[in-house]
C-alpha cells in the first residue's frame, strides 16, 4: 500500500493558517480603527475565500511553477486590498488611516507568502526526505514522449512518482514488462495509481476498456501526445452542450490586459534605462568607438519584427566597416574590433535597442530578431518557426538565457531556440519576464560561451 498520503490535508491546513493570520492581524491593526471589528473580520474572511476561489489561489501542486504562485499571490492581494478599502464604503465610514491599512495588508502579504512558500517547499521536498506520499505509475507505449516521461519520473523525485514499467503491443525489449491485455491484473496487484497512455499505441476498443477500468477501480488515466521534439501543446477543453472539444490554448499575450501590462512595463523600463544609463553611456561609448575605428557610432540593420514587419534594429557598432552585414558573426571574427569584442561579451552593444523598445518595435523580453536570411531559411525548415513572429522581438529572451545565443552552427541549435521561443509565447507571464531579465543580468556577469 502506498504510504504517506497526507498531502490532501495540506491545502485545508493552508486555508486555516491563512484565515488565522488574517484574523489575528486584523485584530492587532484594525481594532482601534474599526468600530465593528467582528463584522470587519467576518467580511474579510468571506471575501478572501471568494477571491481565492476565482483566482485558484489554493490550487498549488508539486508541478506548479514558482512564477504561477507569485502571480496568484499578486492577484489575490491586489483584489483583496481593493475589497478591504471598499469595506469602508459599505459601512459608510471614512478610511481611518491608510498607513495602518497598508501595514495590515502588507503584513498579511508577508505571512501568507511565507506559508505559501512553506507549502510549496513541503510538496516538493516531503517525499524526498521521508520517502512518502508517492504514486505508482505505468506507461502504455514506448514512444519518445513515453521515454521522456519515464526519465522525468526517475530524475525528479519531487514529482512524487514511482515508475513501475512500460506496456506495449508494438515494441519488444527489456524495458517492456507486459502487453496491454495484462495491464488490469498488474495495476490491481501492484497498486498502480496512475496510468499514462500514448494515444497512438491504443485502439479505440482498448482506450474505451481502459477508461471503464480506471473509472471502476478509481485509477487516474492520463494521455500523452505523440512526441514532437519541439513543442508541448497546451490543450483546453470546451463543451458545446455535452460535446467536449479540444483546442490549443491561446497565448496569454492574446489577451489585451496582458499585452497592456507588458507594453507599460516596456515603456517604464526603457525610459529608466535611457535616462539613467544611456544618457551617459552613449557619449562614452561613442568616443571609444571613434577612437578605434572609422564609421558611425550605431549599427542599423533591418530585421523581421512582429508579423514579419521590418524594423531597424539598433546596436553600438562593434565591427569595422564591411559589406557582409547579413553574415552571422563567428568565433574570432576578424571584423570585430577590440572594443567591439568587449561590447558583445557584456551585451552592451545591445543597449541602443531600448530605443527600439520605446518606439514599439521591440519588447524587453521576447524572441530575438533574426537576420532576414536566417528568417527566410528556417521558415521553410521548421514548422513552428512562424509562431515566434506573432509577438514583438525582444532584447533578451528565454532561449538566450538558456544558452542558445550567438552563432548558429547546426539546425539543432535553431530548433532549440524555437523550442524555447514557443514555450515562452505559450506560457508568458509578467513574472517570467522578470525572471528572464534577472537571468540575463546574471549571465552577463558570469559570461556565456557564445557571447561573441
């Protein structure tokens, strides 16, 4: 019997702790400012619960990303703060002290965040330390996706799975422990919790039988798609009355609110860099460039932007004047000046692109704009290449902080770039942008292999 199944109690405990914090802090901070303290406490607990329900505040699992948790916290407290302020309108009282009110909300945020962090840590680490709360799993099929999933189970114990084996009618090797017809007996005998199925392995009759078996014995049945070395699909289910329809999840950047948030951040951040960094950096770099070589200070080159609309991408000139601007830079490129090598290694040559951001041609974070020659070449080679052209290109991006920057030596390197670009577009969040910016700064100081 699987042991340590205590995680189901963690969420209720988390809710109780949050309610306890809200109650105690409300009593400490608000008792001298609110005439009906008990009513205020009741009001805030009810509204907290309602908000939490709609923002899925307590839907935190072992596989939940830290950025998702931060997003939930920001959403919860943003709405909660407005609701608390609205309380005084409901009871027709003037807010007694905004300072005290903000202190109350601030301390609530600190303690709830602390408990949320401890919950997440517990979910991730509990089974590693104590060896409990695991789920037994098998996989039907032996596709690339199935093998990658098995590797995930064995290399990430914090996900809480014990992999028991592959089943397949189509493949025979030492890792296949049985055929599909033998699954039901194996599942019951070995107390399997989750059955993962590669759809291409099963006939319609087998799929129906497995669904009925899983329902009857209360086993979890999950389906994994055919392996596509590049892209994981975000599928959502819509119901047309009782008819389920699967569709690809739209990018968060298709939502006007998210694009507005991203654009406002781009403007504020680029203005900050322009006024406080480029205001003195441009004259300094200009003098050094002129001292070393003849030519303009800035290098201007046409690149494909959003929806392949051309824009001029600006950089500090790091090369001697030449007629090979459409050629990719290579290691020890003779065109690069001594100053240019330093500018490229530290990514200072990219700084003028903050003007591109302010003009609306680029974003701080997004897929890097490629040369037109590469754009035209890889559009034909990589099916998902055009997805990256649906949003504004960025000064930095997920692919760059993961090490895929600079010279493209093989098609595989470009494929990996597109993989990360597509993942970024499909999973965008404001906190992911912040994380990428922080990692970019860290990489500048650490140095990257292809920063030339």
